């Protein structure tokens, strides 16, 4: 009887003590992991911000302001990333701890682990696309490929990012339609809204145009817009360049003008440049081309 009592007392004291130790250890590890993940997420976003600042400094000295939208985007990205990584780490830690505590209670874990494995395989086969979308979303956040407000091209559609989740990216195209795109289906992304962009204009002139004069007019118009403080539709951040003759077409000669702008300002700058170029060409007497054809008529049949 004494032996049985001692055995019961030993079990009652030893097993709960081990369970408590496992619980405390799991709690400490989860807290440490959470702090490590938070620090990792902050370092990751800080590195991305530093690279963006370095690029902006190269583009235009002194222009190193990060607006509130960029700050909010960085904060949201950090919170999402750390939340996902913390949740995944906690799931692993507490699952292992739970199995260890159940083992201390004398529960046979073999059938439980086997059943969980079978269920996991079945769920894995059925949820491959969801897992693919989730992992693609995590990598998208880690690499900061795009964010809310960016204008991106994902192949099938292009538009402004309205919302990003770990599973889907929501775009609004130029017609106002909303597109829900699973992250796993996005094979490539073209982002026109990061750090800087280019307004690229191909301007056609007639074949009898003085090309050097036309290039001087293009350069003058672009420089005036660059120094125009009253134009608030966009910002040219580097001296515009006229590349010269781009092509000799069927109806006219194409001249190329390039202006580096702030991200997402290229369309407004291009529209303003086209308006001012048309006005400047009219004033300088430079003619825009129109379709021209030379027709040869064979009259040999009529003569015979």
C-alpha cells in the first residue's frame, strides 16, 4: 500500500511538474521568437527604406522626403509580415509543447500523429493553390514588390493596387473594374510607382522639317516645364534629354524626348509636354506628319 501510495504521489507530483516546465519553456520560447521576428521585420523594412532613399539621393540631391503614404505602407507591411511569421512560429512551438504534455499524461501519440499526418496530406493536396498563394504573398511582402497605391502590370491586367492580402491582390484598372488576382497566379510584376519613372515621348514630324530646329524646340519645351514652379501636376527630377531621331517612318520622322519624373508622375508630365510641344510647333511652323503616298499609274495598256 505504501508503495502504491508513493507511486501515486510521485506521479501526481512529477508529471504535473514536467508539464508546467514544458509550458513555461514554450511560453518563454514563443516570447523570444516574437521579439526576434519583430526585430527581423523592422530590419527588413528599414533596409528597404534605406535603399529607396539612396536611389532618391542619386536622382535628385536633397529630395529625400518619405511621405505619410510611404510611412503607412511600410508600417502596414511590417505589421503583416511580423504577424504572419509570429503566428507560424507560435503554431509550431505550441504544437510541439502540446504533444510533449500529452506524452507526459500517458496518452499514446502514435495513432494521433498518424491520423494528423493523413489529414495533413489530404489537406495539402486539396489546398495546394491556397498554400501557393500564401507563400507568394509572404515573398511579395518580404521583397516589397508592390503596395497599395502602386500602378502595376501583372500580365493579364494592369491597374492601381487597392488592397493586398496574403492570398490575393486587388487591382482597379483604367475602366474602374476591380480585379481579384490570386498571388500564386502572378508570374511577373511591372511596377511603375517605385522611386522614379520616365515620361517617354515619340514625336513625329514631317520629312521636310529642319530636324535640328525641331530638337531644339523639344529641348526648350522640356526645360521650361522642368523649371516651371507653377505646374503642380508632376515633377521632373532630372534634366530632360532629346535622344534624337528614333525612326524613319512611312509618313514622318520620329524624335524621342525623355524626362525622368517622380514615381507615378510620368503620365501627367507626358500629357503636359504633348500640349506644350504642339503649341511650340505651331508657333515655330513645324508641321506634324500626315499620311502621304506616291501612286504610279501604268498606262501601257491604254496606249496599245
